[in-house]
């Protein structure tokens, strides 16, 4: 058994790890030559304002009285600069958004398994290329760009991380802190000669990160008065900062200003996915080198924003978020970030046509450099006769386009040069993607080959253990030919040599060599395969085909439920009909009715909204009251059932009921305290963490009797789940557990006509008696159904009220009973435990089913693994390396 588990864990670990090697490797390359526009820049300095979490519509639209929330910004749009929407890419989170703006490339997809605060690989950024950079704001963002500052030219000043408190009375202080410190900085520079000389240099950037709007959006929603007031505050302070900077530099006209956001926010206060409210952020630029407003009579866009915002007469120029980096680099004359894939929006520049053309040419060469490095790396690691170059951009074509673009510039055909350079950029970006995914098919083929081999081997182990196929088989047939290990050994040596001469990474050896021992083990079981085929031939074809189609349909429903939650509802409705197609309906009508009722009740949850719902504390309190009522009923029944009630057991029940009461009080009290902006009470926080810790200990103190232990696990889990709930999801574990209890009774009823003649009562079965007594019993179709039920209930537990991947775009209000200060790892761990609680309840119920049915735990384990593996192969081909972390996580989960 230990050998099977070890082999299974190894195969699954390799399969899971391969996802990151195949789909989630870093696209960044190193070794390029810095490129910059060879002409004097229009600006000496740049002020970059990033309002974290600011939605474009909330900034641009007029309020109910017809007034702008940001009159200063609106005046810039109409009289001084250019404006538009910065289209961000998912994941719409702070780190990837800032990396895109300042470094010019989108989220490194290998970061799907990393945290919020740092990019997992080194990268070049605009701030690296400046002479000096001063930045103020959140420590999470500023530290990311100051890391590895060898020239000591990036200066940061940030508030303490504990200030990022969602429950604080006034979170606008995060923004006023930044603006006040910037004003103090310029005031101090007048009296500090060293600082004064630095700030009067060229190629400098002032970066202001404003977190207040994002924090208010999470805490109060973007439609709240707090969110709007924060926008008004930022607008007012922007005006003051602009005045301060212009006065300091004597209105020299050499300062460029950019105001934008890293991402937007949904109506329910979250971000991370791809909703237009999250991906549309404002972009306003004015000052040195920026084109003045252009009045137009008509504009064509796919949306109706212009009419809604009353800005249809001012030209709107949308950009991609990564385009901000090359724009800023061109404005102050520093090299473009080496890893940038942004395309400079030359139409925004108020410069000569020559400067625009040279900037675009530099942009094209900079991106082409990345393509060349990537191609060289792949060419050197591939045998020459196997290497397939990117045909759309050969060396000759590169040289011809660059020569022609330079010719156009010399001939002052600047528009043609810009157009040609843009064409070259698009080809180079396609080539980068081509070489980045060059080995994808080769690796995927080997990984799938190994995984299919493991699934086949696991199936053979089940068949071999329970179908008695080896009886009557001769010893010679059982022993495989000696030629088999020699053949596999020769293949292994050949594969190793092939990988060695190409200097492949060590992980390639694992992916390519692991299938060999697995398929060797499969082919050693040829007699079992032959016996199983013979057994199937005796099975009625129609019946066999019917069962096969039913199994395939069930697996496809499970796969589809990962993308369409309502498929779980369809599945639960189908499960509700189970008693009608068996003898259970006539033999155990009351239990069958309970099964139907709870299946249909649980089927309601996947139809409920996952996100966007308003908190409803009364539903949480109501769920707690139901648990208390159920606990009272159980305590009463236990007292009646036993001759003498053990004092320790009574105390344990009372303590668990008390923890439910405390959870209800804490949830209600915390909700009211935050509504009054009084923050999270310390006592509530202590009680919450105490309940969480005790929930792991309490079930261990309960008697090992099956029913008592399961109920203790339910009550302890519910005490924690209530603290992590904000609405209807608090009822989900309770309904799920009721269905699990009924399932245990239903499975016990099916034993009446099985080979297990003894039927114990659930109230007398003990977990401690879980011996593998039925190891010699043959499998039956009910055992496959039980394994399928487990997988289905596990998927329902994960997706019944949400998405396991939504840990990356969660609603922080779920953890407000534990903490309100932003701490992504603590918050993420709490949300993960909330997601896992229903999973734990299902697994405990399945263990009870295994005890009552007396089936080999090894066989049940292998059947469940096989069903999961078949699903995993579906997801392996459905994985995508773009989209939100929620989307990526969904496809990566299996």
C-alpha cells in the first residue's frame, strides 16, 4: 500500500509541477542592449500619480447634480492635456498593474503561485533607468521597485503597513499622508542644497502611490459616499501638488504629469478578474511633451462612455497599460525598460514628427532585441536539424524592415516610418510568444503519456485485487518476457542521450523518463488485461455500453461544473432520483425522502451569486441558531440513548454550543462596529482566533463513535465557518452535512442485499474499528458509484458557494472578525480554510461510508484517484496562461 501511495504521489506531484513548466514559465529574457530615443526629450522630470483601485467611470462621470467629482481633472481634460482609458490586463491586482505601467510588461504568469508583494523574477523598470526617483505610498508597492537599487538613486518613503486597515475610521489618511509628505519634501528641498541640486537634474521621476481609494472601495464599495469623497480629496490635492511643483521650478514648462490607476473595481468591491469595471482605469496626461486637448465632432468606440460622461467632444485616446512605460521613457529621455512590450502612443506627444518617428523606431528595436535573445536561447538548446524558426520574422526580413524604416525617416516620411515600426513590433511580439511556447507540445505529450500510464496502472491494481482474474493463469503467463525490461532500458538510454546533447533542464528528464517505468509496470500485467477483456466479453453489450455512457456523462458533468456552477444543480437533481432507480425507495422510504429533500435543498446553492452579494448578517446568525437547535436535539437523543451520560461528553457538547453562541455574537458585534467605523474590537479578535484554534482540538476529545465524532466535527467547523461568513453561505456546510449523514444511512441500507450480511447501527459503529476486513471481497458497481459520489460531493463542496480560485480575488469582509489590517497571506489562509471546511466534512463522511460498507480503503482511494485523474486530463488541455488569477486557478486546480 505504501509503495502505491508513494508512486501515486510522485506521479501527481510531477504532473502538477509540469503545469508550471509547460504553461507558467517566465516570459522574461535578459541580455538586451538598452535603447533610448536619440533626440532631446521634451521634459526634464515626470510626476506619476497612481490612484490604486480608481474606476474610470467614477472619475469621469458627473454626479446626480451634474457636477464632476474631480473638477481639476476635468479641467485638464478640456483645457490642458490628453485623456482616455488605460486598458489593464487581468489579473487586475496592484502588483501586476504597477509592473505593467512602470516596467512595460504584463503579469509574469509564473506568479500565479506567488504572493501579492513582489514579482518572482528580476526585471528592469523605468525607475531603474532614471537619474533619481522619489516615491511615496504603500510599502508593498514601493519596495518592489526599490529592490536591487545598486546605484542608490531610488528613494522611498512609506507609511507603516498597519495603516492599511479596512476597518479604520478614515482611510483617506493614506492619501493625505502621501500628499503632505510630498509638500514637505519640496519645502525641505529649498533649504537643502544637496537635495535642491538633485531635484533640478533631468531624467527624474516623482512617484505618488495613492491607496486610499482602493481601501475605501474594499471596505465600503465604489458606490459609497466614502469612495466618492476620496476621489474629491485626491482631485483637490492633485491641484495643490501641481501648483507646488510649478512654483518650485519657476514654471519652466519641463514637467510632465500623468494620473492613472493600476486597476478598477467591481460594484461589490473586489478586483482580480476581467470585468470591464476592473480593466478600465483612467489615464490623464498633461504638461511638457503632452498634446493639448483636441475638440472633435464625433468619435467611434464600442462603448457608450463618452455620452455618459459628457465628454463626446474631447478626443479620447485609449491605451494599453503597458504603453505607459515607453511613453514615460520617451518624455524624459531615458532608455525604454528592457522587458517592455508596450507600444508608445505617439499621438499623445506634442513633439516634432521626427521625435515621434525616432521614438517608435527605438521602441521597435527594443522589442526586437527581446525577440533575438529569445530566438538565440532556443536555437542553442535545440539540435539544428530539429529547430524550426519563426518564419514570419526571419533575419532578412528584420534587416529589411529596419533599413526601410530608417530610409523613411531620412526622407521625412514619418507616418510611413511609424506604421512600419508598428508592424515590426507586432511581428516581434508574435515571435516572442512562439519561442516561449516552443517546447509546449513535446513536454505536454510526455507528461500526458506518463499520467495515462499511471491511470491505467491504478485501474489494473483495482482489477487485480478484486476480480480474481489470475486464477488458472499459468506461471509462465504471469512472468513477463525478459525482452521487456531490455527494451524499456534501451528506450530510457536513448531518451537520456537525446536530452543530454540538447542541454535540456533537469525537469525535462523527469517528464520524459517517468513514463517508462510506469508503462513497464502496466505491460507486466498483460495477463490481467487479457483476463479483464475476457470478463467484459461475458457482460451484456447493451448494459456495458449503458454503464460506460453513464460514467462518461458523470465525469463530463463534473468537468463542466468547474466552468458552469449550475451543472452542480443538475447533478444534485439527478442524484435526488437515485432511490427511485433502486430498491431503496420501497425499503427505506423515510431515509429516501430525506435524501431527496437535502439533495434538492443543496442544489439551490450553486444557483446563488458568488460575488456581488450584499452582506446579510441575519442569515449568518440564523445559521448559528439552526446549529444550536440541532445540537440540542442531538444532546437530548444522546441522553436518551445512553444509560449514563458521561460528564466529560456533556461538557464537550456544551462547550461546542457555547462556541457557536460566541461566533454569532462576534459576527453581529463586529458588523455593527465596522458600520459605525469603530474598527475591529480587540475582544472580538481574541475570541475569533480562540474559536479557530479550539475548532481543531474539540473533535479530538469526542468519543470515537461514528455519529458522535462526525457531529463534533460539524459543530466545531461551523463555529469557525460562521466567523468567516457574510451571508447565505453560512447555511451551506449545515445542509451539506445533513446530506452527508443521510448518505451514510443510505449506503448502510444498500448493504442488505450485499455480501456483507451484518448490518450495524450507525450509532454503534466506531472509527477505531476501521480494519480492512473486506480486502478479499470483489468489487461491485455500487463501489464505483460511491467513489463517484465522493468526487461529486468534493466538487460541490468547493464550488457550492464560490470558486476555490477566488482566494485571489476574495472579498476581505469575510475575514473582518479576525483582522482588518491588510495582510494578504493571513487573509488568504483564512479564506482557504473557509473553502476547505466543506471539503473536510465530505471526507469525514466518506470515511464513515468506507467503515460502514467495509470496503478496502486502498481500492476506494484508487477509484477516487482514477476519476479525479480523468478529470485532470481534461483540465490539462483546458489550461490557459492568460486571464485573471481566478480563471487561471480554476483551470489549474485539478
